[in-house]
C-alpha cells in the first residue's frame, strides 16, 4: 500500500525497517561476493543481493532519496565498467597462456585470498550484475512513471 | 556522521558473525566492506543517535520488552491455535483503529511490528500525524477505540514509550 | 524401475505446460509466464541430471575432502541459463509494457496488426 | 598453440560494445568511430583466420573435454568471413542511415553485442557455450528489432522474442538430454561418445529438439512465421544483418555442425533436410510473390533461400555441401544488399509499398543498378554469383539422380525471378510516382556499402576459381564432408 503522506515512498513502518536493514543487506551482498570462491554464492548472487538492497531503498523511500545515494547514469556506467573489468581480467590471462587463464598465484585453499583471479572476476561480475539488475528495475519503473504522467 | 560510524560498527559485528571464526584477512576485508557499506548506506541508519547514550533504555529493551513480547507471542499463538482447532471456528474478523501516544518513528515501527508478529493481529497501516494504527484483528471484541487500544497494544505501549520516546510522561 | 524416471517425465510435462501457455494464451503477460514456466522446467531438468545417489552439495569443506558429490557442472549451466532467462523475461516485460502503452491492452488479438 | 588470436574475435566486439556504452553516450561521432574501428578490426581478424591454418584454443588453459575449446577450422573461418564482411559494409551504410534515429551508442552497443554473439557461435566447440553465445546474439537482435519503438516494431519484437526464446528453450532441453546421455558438452567429444554408445530413443529426442530449435532460429518452414514480421520491422541495416547473416550463423551453420559433425550424416537425416529445404524454398517463394511491401517480400525470400542451403546440405555429397556453403556466402551478400537498397528507397521516398513507387531509376541511379544486380543474383541469372551457387546445387541433385529436387530448385528460381521483376518494374521503371520529383540519391556512406556489395554480387562467381576456392570454400566443405570429428582430430588441427 503506497500512501503518500506528503512524501514519496511507503508507510512509516517500511521506511524505518528499511533504514535499519538496508545497509546490512548491502554488507551481506559484499560478503557473498568476497567469499564466492570459498562457499556457495559468488559474483552473480552477491550482485543480485546488492541490487536488491538498492531496490529496497527505492521502493521504501522513492526515487529522489535513492538518486542522492547513487545517480541514475552512474548505474548504467557502472554496468559497463563491470563488463570491461571482467573482460580485462579475461584478457590479462594472455600473460599466462591464454584467454581466461588464471594469471595470479593460486594461494592457499580455504584462505580468503586464494583462487588467483577468480575473486577479482567475482567482483567485476558483481558490479556488472548489481548495476544491471538495478538498472533494469529503474528502466521498468521509470517507464511506468512516465506512462502515468502521460495519461 | 555519527550514524555512519554506528553503521560501521554494526556492519563489522555482523561481518564477524558471518565469518566466524574470523581470521586476520577476513577481519581486514570486513573492515573494508563495512566502511563501504557505511559510506554508501549509512547516512540514515539511525537518526536519533543520542538515544543510544541512555543505557537504561537499552536495558529496558532487553530485560523488560523482550520477555513481555515473548510471553505475548506465546499466548497469542495458543489463542489462534484454539480458534483454528475449535469446531465452531469462533472468529470475528475486522479492522479496528488503535490510538497510540507514541510519536517517534522507531516507537511506532516497533509497536506496529510487535502487533503484526503476534498471531491474530496485523498492522495494516500507520497514520503518524494522528497516532492511529489500523489493525486487522481475528476476533474483534468491541467497537470502542479505547478498549481495542488497551486490548491489543496495552502491554507494549508503556514499555516502548520508555524506550523510544524523548520525554517520558 | 519406473519411478526413477518420474521426476524427469514431470519436468517434461511442466515444459509442455509452458509451451502450451505460450502457444494458446491470448494475453501478453500469460505468454511471458508460459515462457518463464518452460524456462524453469528446463532448469529443473538440468538440476535433476546431476543427481547422484547419496551425493552431497559440491562444496569443498576443510576436513571433508573425500565425499560423494553430485555433478557440479549442470549447476553452473543452470546459473547461466537463469541469467539468460532473467534477461529474456525483463526484455519481454519491457516490450509488453510498451505495447500496453501504445494499444492500451494486453490482449494479443486486439494488438495484431502485422499480418500476411 | 597457434590459435591465440581466436578469443579476440569475441573479446574485441564485446569490449567495443561496452566502451561504446561507457564512453560514447554523449557523442554520436565517437560511437560511430568506435563501432567502425571495431568492426574493421574484426574483419581483419577474420581475414587472418581465413589465410592462416586451422587451429584451436583452450580457454583458461583447461584441456579439451574439461574446458571450453574454441575451434577455428575451415567452416568457422568461412562463416566468420561472411559475418564480418557483411557487418563491416552494413556498419558503413548505417553511419548515415541511422541519423534518422536517436540513441547512436545504443545502436552500436547492440550491434557489436550481436556481432560478438555470432562470432562466438561460430568459433566455439562447446555445445553449451554455443547456446550462450546464441542467446547473446538473439537478445541483441530482439532489442534491435524493437529499436524504432513504434507500434509495429514492438509487436514484431515481441513475436520474435517469444518465438526465439521458445527455440532457445528447445535447444537447452536438447543439450540437457545430450549431456545426460553422453556426460560431455564438447561437441567433438560428444560425437565420439555418441558413436560409442549408439542410437537410443533419447538421442533421437535430443536431435528432434535441437533441430527444431535451430530451425526456429533459421526460419525453416514450419517455424518461419516470425521472420516476415521481425526482419522488416528493424531498421534497414539491422534487417540486412538479420536476414543476411544472423539466421545463417545461428541457424544454418549450427544445423550443419550438428548434423554432420556431431550426429554424423545418416541417410534418414539427410532426407529430412532435403524435405525441409524443398518445402522452405517453395512456401517461401510463393508467399513472397503476393507481397507488395518490399521488405516483407525480401523477408519471405530469405525463407526460400535458406531452403536452398538446407537442400544443398541435405544432398550430403561434397558437391552439394559446396553448393550450400557457396549459396550461404552469396545469399549473405545479395540479401543484405537488397535490404540496404530497400532502406535507401524507404529513406528517399518514405514508403515501402511497391505500388506507390515508380520511375526511380532516373532519380536514384546507384540504388537502381545495385538493386538490379542483387535481384539478378538472387534469381540465379548468369553471370551473377547466385547463378553459380544454384547451378552447383542443381548439378549435385542431378549427380545423385534426384531429378525432382533439381527441377524444383530451377522452378523456385524462376518464381524468384518473377518476384524480383515485379520489384524492378514497380520501383524503378515506368512513370515517376507522385510526390517523388524531389527525391535524391542517398548520401555516400550508404552508396559505398551498396556498391561494394553489388560488386561482390557481380564477381562472386570468381570464388569458384581454383585458387580462391582452395583457400576459402574447400576447407569448409572438407570439414562437413569429413563426417564426425573426434576430439583427437579437432585438437590436432
């Protein structure tokens, strides 16, 4: 139920709970990404969680407050940055034999810094996916908004 | 700024719980991640941080509110289970208004969520200006707003007032 | 044994339900839902493929290296296919919304202008 | 390994796409520059691929059945040449054509993504990887069909996207069947395992699923209904890419790979292809005859001409495969040229309806003679390129004693000629249409693309000169004619 008490967003309860939890959701996304090579999860899952934290913010507080935190063109730019980073990591593999070769030292199993280039790829994927999904949400929602104004 | 610092502490604590037992690397990564989370999302984590400076309020929350809430939860569970299992299905659902004296966002949210979490009652909407909660009740006992307020929120409200309100009447 | 085949057959049945919805429904949103159902049927099928008796989730844990694991490859495939499905669904929804804006309806029989 | 350049064929257009999205938001000129440079680079890489010996590249250093193997054999390099040649000329054409649309960087991003997807489909040796690239190319093409965001574009894009996703799901299910049966995704390894394990109901089911999926992508007749809506609705350069190369690299190429290199060409399978091809040829051309919308007419001809390729493959003999592949090459050239011509006509006159045009040959001489050469080529008039490929297909039919199919191919060719005589007569000859007194020839980038393609149509027959044929066509024919490729053979390339 979206009631407008003079300001955008949802009711008080949703806003207060969002305020308390959204940062922790964001943090959990980062956790999933950074531990992606050790436990279930990874760049995609973490990116989705991070995108969901922003979507949560958007739904609870409306567009204006969300864009104070992250601008709309920054979202689309970040998506491309993530893709370019990922591709760059793949191409850097050429210094060690070929496309997507793991060019960094593998490290010790079950340590946070291990797996060579895989955590880096995870971070790149996370940026790409997070920005992509939030951008997709914005595209769909912003379109609905323009439709309503048009009528 | 204080809100961001608190966010950082909370985030770091959560990180430590997630990666238990923490290694040095995990802690370093956690600090970086918490910083990022605090920088991005920390601005509105807590609006009235001076409230955390009163240890009585926190103690009241843990040692008074939590037991009361747990007891109400158990009672309401049995009540709803009885209504469901009873062959006559003694329900009388309806939406009632609840008048509250709470003014702060946190207080209202905790009241609304406490009411929602106890089975049988569900907060539908909150009107902050007039201090009114709209509640769906499985067995509406009376049409009178004061009795409804007492029956549903009576146990929580005084405690929450002592925890969250700036000036305790 | 007939019952070990049952999950696979049900999966194919679910796929057929999705395809049926795509081919017979007249509402754009229902067509999209049909595609989603078929998509998830295929994903489910891939996940069923990697099942192994007594297999555990293919995650290396410190200390428990020697265990029977299910085949991890289809899980990676499913993740990819979910991403693709997500992109397709988002695209279809966006197009459906724009069509609704132009025509004021989700009914495909009233949208059809291209013929012949 | 010699094949270190292979992944670049995918990586370069992908990087270009994201750089376009990142850097060229504000400036259309920058987007144009990046797009053109990237496509030129891809063209150079694919020419390098044609002249250098076949090779493979194991992604990430993982050896073949475990990791993804990129395979650059004769067939892949031929397809790459076709794709990037057409893409380059279309890109130059679009530099001025796309001025009518807003969102330059979006166009270039999607175009390069589609190119990356098509290149990926062609070079990968892994069945699931093929599916992923196929989806990349398909999704980009759905979005490109909807690029104009008009009523018809959106409707066509929806139809196309629904049919395309359905095709992809069939493919994925087929791939899952095959993976469950053989336990591998590498196509060469899969062919080996299929040979060892023999035919089972599940392989037949997988074949049916995969064939219908690829046939949906290639718009072979029972699955063709989306194409005449989707291809005309896109902007003209995109129609040229879709009809010219997309349906071939996603549909025809994959069918050929599947039938010849994975399953091995059994007589039943080849007969099925023959029937599918013949039916596509016939129905496509008959539906094209009654069209007055120029782009729809061309789209139906795509259905018909894809039938020729499938017919050539279905003959299964080296000559038939040569004919099919050569026709694939020629069709990419003349069909994209025809779509570019229709775009030029549409931009100059504002209509696609042939009845409203007329007498434009004086006004638009370049468009007129390029259209004529492409029409002659598609109808199989000597000495244009289409004649030679059709001749080879008919000869292959005769060689095998399949007189009916040979005669059918000639008949369809005559009907095609009739249909294109209609185009020439109504669009270019006769009295000048009303309101076209001020029509002028299109700008030079558009003319450049059309003229180069027209020259390729005219001299296309030179592909059959032994030296060129040995370089380009023969290795591709050898790959398909070889039958099942085992993993050892692929790795040893």
